[in-house]
């Protein structure tokens, strides 16, 4: 077995930074708040993490392809409002069934993602500006659907919409359904990212767009698909939240895009594109969830929570840049170390 040199060890620690931070937070909050590791609190924490993780999984594909999606929070709110409106008001006064409401809400979410992708690829609008615009469009549409009011009692007076409520409230083997949803989607997307041509195309587009074009990759199509998938994940989040609360509110999802981006960055995905993983984003989502719940249990002010979250994001980006610089500087040492152990011939 090859020994690990000091250069390898430094880079390994940097790559595992999110895992180390997560372990440190778990230990810290379990000591400071004795109820943190109880079964009830862990169940609540898992539900919160599932929401951030679903958004982070979709966001990861967009960032890997060299883009950014600021509209996910608003899309989540719009999705919940579309489903809520169909379940309570429906078409021409006739309420729709749960399956129809869910499908239409997800379709609307995908259309927002398609709009993002078309603006970025076909119209040449910068991803930041394009998704900032759809952030306002989706939020405004959510408000217009009910004139700013919420759609309450989505379960129905006789429980006829119980199928919709199971999306966010049911359990399987004692584990909340959103957690199963997160695990399934994360597993599928991780497999796609690492084992399929499309996944390799996503990395190639984010790593070097010009080289990707020259190699025959349809860059525009790849980017459009990533934006559609990101909005689909956001739509699922909106449905989960509406199901859990049994109510759809147009303000749902405000600032969710920041949590998603934070999770992606903490997980080691480069905002420049071409480097990162779904697994890393999941760990980043756990870090965000554990940090938020732990601070709440400690009674930390909501204002300070926002400050701390901002500091964490800045530190994550700083450490990511430090990793890149160290990797460049330590490359000669890495080659010498591995050559001396017989792995690389110089």
C-alpha cells in the first residue's frame, strides 16, 4: 500500500473539509445542546436537510456546467402555489386531483428552467441576470395566483387530498418521505454525473466550453437540460413544503437559493464550473442544516444566524481557492513523492 506524502495529506484534508466541518459541528452541538442528537430532533433535521439537498443537487448540475441559478427559491414558491390553487380552486371552480396538481406544478417549474436555459444559451444573457429576472417573474406569478394570499387546508375538508399530503408527511421504515426522495434523486443524479456521457458532457462544458464545442458536444442543449433539472428539483421542494404545511404561501422559498449555493460551494463544487460532485453537495447541505438547527437550539438570534451563514460561504470559497493554489504549487512535490514510491516514472 502506497504511503501518503505530506503534500498528499494536505490536499486530502482540504478535499475532506466539508466532512471535517460536519463532524466538528455534530460534536459541538451535541455537547452544547444535549437534545440535539435525540431521535425527534434528528427527524426534524433530516426533513430540513432534504429540502436544502434537493435544491443543491439541481444547483450542482448548473454550476458544474458553468452557470448559476438564482430562481430556485421563487420556483419552489410558484410550484407550491400552482398545486395549491389547483387543489382548492382548480379549473372553473372544479378542484383538481392530487396527481394532476403535482404534474402541472412540476411542468410549470420545468418551463421556468427552460426559459432560463434559452435566455442563457440562445439569447446570450448572463446566467446571473437571466435567473435574477426569472426570480422576480416566478415570485410575482406566485403572488398573482392568489393576490398575495395563501391557499390553506390543502388536505381538503374531508381529507380527499391525502395523496398530496403524503408527499411531505408520510414515513417509510420510520424515515420521512422527503429524505427518501432526496436519497433517490441524489443517487440517480450521482450515477448520471459520473457514469453517463451526459454527465461527462456537463463537466466538459464547465471545464472548457470551447474545447467542448470542438469535441462535438452540444453545449446549448447540455446547459438547457441542467437549468430544467434545477427547476424541477425546486418544484419538488415547493410541493414538499406545501404538503408538510398543508398550505401554499407565495413567500415560500425566499432566500432558498442562497442555501443551495452555500451547500454546493461547501461541498467543493467550483463556481467556475467543471469541478465538483453530487456527494459533496449533499455533505454541504448537511453542514448548512446542522448549523442552522444547532444555532436555533442554542437560542442564537436569527440575525446572527444570517451573519454566520454569510461568513461560512465566504470561508468556503476562500478555502476552495486556497486548495487550487496549493494544488498548483504542490504539484512538483506530489510528482516527486509518487515517483519515489514507484507510482510515476520521471
